């Protein structure tokens, strides 16, 4: 059950990120100046007639409702992960902290953010960020029987942090740094959920018994994943700082050449755009190189498959990036560019997770209950 729900959550999160991208593309982020209410109305009970037929309200309010659904399903994932974890392996203190976070959120929702002390929201977000980091570190070090619950705790805290960041961004009129961080956190959350979906899959765990790939191949895969994630961050910066428009030609920077003129480097938007464009070439090179290396190395079939799809898709992604410039940020192509970028991150994340699988002893039948390998060695 955990595997099915976590896969569903992956799909929902992907849809939510694409929806959020379209909120930015259509400039709908400030359709409502308030949060967590929408035009002072509770989010869930806000009258459909008030937002269904107004373009900006439709995208922004729909994004909020979609995010609420993702938060609800994340809660279900956490509950299922706790249930399948042996009682003596459950991190009771961490679970208690998460319950405290839930209570703090409920109290804040009841009394309203405006009645909270100054700086409350910032302190709350910092606390969630510290918890997210701590839970991810714990998940990396934990034995396999408790790794899923630590990842699920991280996912729950991550979705709380992501929602709070979204509200903070709206309440502060969409600052560039918070809007960018909001997008990056969504990607981190998605990668956590992918990890849960893979670790809760009996078929994925069964492939751990296959021989490990060479260390060189693992290094290339890790570097490719890192560059892809960095490129997503640069893409978010390019979108939220409107840096895309400082050059509208491709592949050259302008009619004068491939590099910006020296006097342009003083502008941050030029640097951001140039880094995003240049990193795109690096990502394309390493994604294609990754495929040929894992294929030559005789990597498991799922690794070869995900790397092959990534190699094909990265060419489409470069073309879509050029199309944004040629269409002067057309809405459809801009959102498709983000969507394709997210799929690339997903594929390279799966490739990276699958490549770093380590051989385990054959699991006993009892350990496979619920589709989860429990009680085995390290990951």
C-alpha cells in the first residue's frame, strides 16, 4: 500500500510543480494578497464562482487547493510508513516533534498569522528547515528497517516548509529569493518521495542483489544528477528574476557573438541567464555521456532505461529553452520547458538512486510483506 500511495504522491507532486510553473508563467502569483485565506475567505470554502472564471484566481487558488491535496496524501504516506516500521525501530521522539509541528500549524490557522508575534513565520520556517535537514541525515544513516519512516518524516516536514514558503512569498509580494526557494524546495520534496516509492518497491529492492557498477560510472551518474539539479535552480532564478529576456537569440548571445559584451556583466540578470544557458550545454553533454557509459558498463536494465529516456529528453529540453526566446516567453512553451526540466530531474534521480543500490542478502519472505524490504543491511 505504501508503494502505491507514494507513487500516486509522485504523480501529484509532478502535477503540482507544473501547475505552480504555470502560475508564474501567467503572472498569477499575486491573484490574492493574503494567505492562507483567499480574499479573506477560508481556502476550502472559497466560492467557486469567485475563482473559476478569473484566469489569475483560477491558477493561484487551484494551486493552493492542489497543494493541500499533496499535503494530505503526504500525511497518509507518513502514517503508512510508521505502521510498517517495527515498534522498537520507530523514532518516537521525532514523531512527537512532527505532532508538535502539526499542532503549531493548527493553532496558527485558528488564531491567524496576523496575531502571531513578529518574526514568528520566519522562525517557524527556519525550524522546519533544520528538521528537514536532520531527518534526511537520519534517513541516510538509519538501518533499512527505519529508513522509510525517516524519509517519510522528512517528506512531511518538507511539505509543511514548502507550503509555508509559498504563503510567505505571497505575503511579501513575491520576492525573487523566496519564489526561487519555493520552486527548489518542491523539487527536493519530489526527490524524497521518489526515494520512498523506490525503497517501498519489492521489485526495485530485489535488484539490489545485482552486481554494483564501476566507481567511475557512479561518479558520472552523481555528477550528472548534481548538474541537473543545479540547472533547475538556475532555471528557477532565471524565471523569477525575469532574466530570460536579456537575450532573445539562440545559440549565440546576440548578433555580435556568443558572449555578452563586457559592459553587460555588471547586471545580475545577464550573469544568471548566461549561467543557465551555459549549464544547459553541460547538462546535455553529461546526460548523453551518462547513457553511453551505463550502457557500456552493463548496468541494470532500469538504469539503462532511465538514462536513455533522459538522453532523448535533454535534446527536447534544449529546443524548448530556445523556443522560449524565439516566442518571447510564450505561455505554453515556457510551462512545457519547466515540465520537461522536472521530468529530467526525475529520470536522473531514479538513475542515481538505482545506480547506488548496494548488494544485499536475499530477503526472507516475511521481510517482503507490504512490498517493503525490512531488516536488511545498509543502503
